[in-house]
C-alpha cells in the first residue's frame, strides 16, 4: 500500500475519532458544539509536550492528552451546559478561539504561532485503525444502551426528559466529557502523525469540517458519521483542483440538508445484523415481485 | 489617556451595538441565535465599499444602499434557509445548524469570488481629529457614534411607535397567539430580518471605514453575541448597553493589559455573566414549561 493511500486512511481514522465524539454530543445529546478544533488543539499540544519535553512514551502522552481534554470539557461544561443551546454553541466556539489565542501567546512553551516542528511520528496505520474501531464500537453500543437512550431523550425534549427523572445535566456532561476525550485522542494522534503542529491547524475551519461530517452522515446514526468521516476525508483528495470551493460547498450542503433532509444521509439507520437482514429481506422480496411481473 | 480610551471604547462599542441589536431582535422573535448575522454584516460592508469605489457614489448614498441592500439580502437568506424549517416546526438545533451553514457558505463564497485580501475604504471624512483640551476626538469616531445613535433611534421608533413594531413585540411574546390575532408571521419575520440586516449593514460599513473590510469579518458575531448575552438575550436596550460595556472593556484591556489577551477577556466576561446572572443585565430569566 502506498504511503499516500495510507496517509488518507490514517487521516480518515483520526477524523472519525473526533467525529464520533461530536456525533454523540451534537447528534445524540443535542448540544451543538462548534469548537471541536479547540479540544483537538488541547489534545495535540498536551500530548506533544509530554512527548517532547518530558520524554514520555507515546501511549502515556496520548492518554494524558485525552485526560487533559476531558478535564477541560468538564470545567467548560459546568457553567455552559446548564443553559440553552445557543450559549453552549457560542461558548464552545469562543473556547476554541480562546485556546488558539492562549497557545499563540504562550511562546515559551508552545512555540507561539510558529508551532512545534519535529514531533516524533509514532502514529501508525494499525494503531489508528485499532483506536478508530474501539471508539466506533464503544459509541455504537453506548447509544443503544440505557444511557444512550437517556441522551436521546434529552435531545428530543429536555423538559420531558427531566420530568421522567433523567438527570439531563449529568447526561449532557457525560457526552461532553466523552467528546472531549475522543477529541483529545484524535488531536494527539494527529500531532504524532503529521509531526508538526501550529495553532492555525485548529481554526474554525477544522471545527466546521468535523461538524459537517456529523450532519452529512446523519445526526442520529453512528454508521452515518463513520461513513461521512471516511468519505469527506477522501473526497477533497480526489477533488484537489476545486479546493477553494470545498468550504463553499460544505456550507451549501449543510443548508441544503437542513432544508431538504434534516436527518442527513442515513437518518437514524444503523448497521447491525437486524437492519442488514431487514434490508436483505426487503430487497429480495422486491426482486421476487419484479420477477412475478 | 483614560478618557481617550473611553472614547475609543464607545466608538467600537457603537459598531457592536448595531450588530447586537439585530442579533437580539431575531432572537426575541424566533428564539435562536442567527450566527449568520456576522456574514450579513460582511455583505453590508462590501456593498458599501463597492458603491463608494466602483460606482463613486457619495457617502450618504452608499450608506443608504448598504442599509437597504443588506436588509434585502437578510430577507432572502431567511426565505431560503429558515422559512422551510419554520414551516416544519423544526427543533431549534436545526436553526442553529442552518445558520452556521449559511455563515460558512457566505464567508467562503466571499473569499472565492471577491478575494481574501483586506480592503481599505476611501476616506469619507477628514482624518484630522479635533481636540478638547488634552483629549482628541477623531471625526470618524464622532461620525460612527452619531450614525449609530440615529439608526438606533429610528429602530426604537419603529418598534415602539408603529403598527408593525407592535406586531413584532407581540410576536416576541408569543408567535402563535400573535398569529391568532391576525398578525402574519411570515411578514413579521421578514420585517425582523430586514431590520436586523439593515442595522448590520450600517454596522458593517462603519466597521469597514474605521478598520478594513475582509471576508471573515463575520467573526464579529461572537462579539455581538457576547454583548447580547451580557445585556440579556432578546432585550434591545440590553444589547446596546452590553455592546458599549464590551467595547469599553476591550479597549481598556488592550490599552492597559495586553492587546493579545483582549478577546480572552471578553470571553471571560461572558462566562462570568452566564454564571452570575444567566439572564444578562437587562434580561428576564424564563423558566421553561412543559
């Protein structure tokens, strides 16, 4: 397999990990997070500094990055998750901008706007695939569990969810925490794959890309998010010539999806034995009908 | 130095006020944050810029064109993006996502078509400041302040003294009951978006004159949002007070602490207000009922 192709798969896997968290938070719990890049940045910088300054082994710096990001999302979620969605969306957006500013101004530690070059590249293809699969499976089973159903209840109607005894704040906090952990993991993997990080990598554009993946694939489907993460990472590589128009198209697609098909590509369809069997049975019965005619 | 900072703060606060008012207006009727407000501001700034430079119109005509043009653009955006969602009674999350989509689209469309460079307005007013004792007041700052006050006065007059304004206020209490009273919701929403767009257009042009015009100036929405939250989301006087407060805080932080930390401070101010007084300075805390 060529390194170029491998690179695309690695990037798709990293994006997938970040998108899964966002899918849980925005798609299943209904809290619109517009600052995923900020969490990626925290994960990337913390794990990089662990590797470069403290000479920690890769897995330890990765998990430290995850922990740090998770902690920050708890701290940020405490004041903002209690309020209505708008506050939360802007708070996350403001947070991600603030993180970028902090990184740019902490010259001595983070290298400022110039970034940190020469990070040892430890992220390998098998590792990314393994992490992505673990994350996908975990999220997939989390959303069908009792807790996942509670999250969906919070999304559908917070007041009603509260009235049947669901601690809505707690579930939003858990989703936010998981999202932060996954974003931190993705950030760490990204830093140790590219070998170079700088604040401009974690701008609003990155947040936009990730949230578009969630919306495009279907907000209520882990399978959809997975599919969208892979397709939308590979697509720009194919369409290199139209790179400038990519974000224009992203914006238009988001509006189009919301207006025409708000449930996204797959809606709430999930990949499972039952759904596959249903699909198979319905298509075979359709075939039989066609033959009869 | 101290009074000088306050004057600078009022000048930038005036621009924030113009965006925040439109923001709060939309919020009060549709109860969602129109993230695309910043991009509408950007469109206003470009309309003003091109009427001044390409068509060589005088300033007074340019600002009128920018105001009305931006208002119309805002109505069109509402018809394309939000109206289908309104008719379907979609959850608020979808409105926010659409707003974000519109914002990404407009911003990048401007980058691709107009170009990512910063553009400077031609001088519309003499740059020489006049002084009162030790304090220098830029003619431009004064112009911005006067135009802001005029726009806000017209807006207040419209909302509190006309029939349409009464309808808007009724709709902000309860859209459904208002429509039972013979108020056409579509028309009210269009008027609201026109007003929000028009004030953003004025604000965009003033911002462009004071600083520059560039495609991603829509990021100012964050400032407008902070101002609106500080003042109380949905309250127009609150938005104005919050905007001036934010403008003055920012110039003080930039002047006495560090200009790099300015945005961090305004963000912290918002978080602080959310924690201490979630309804904002002028807002009312409404409990959600089933």
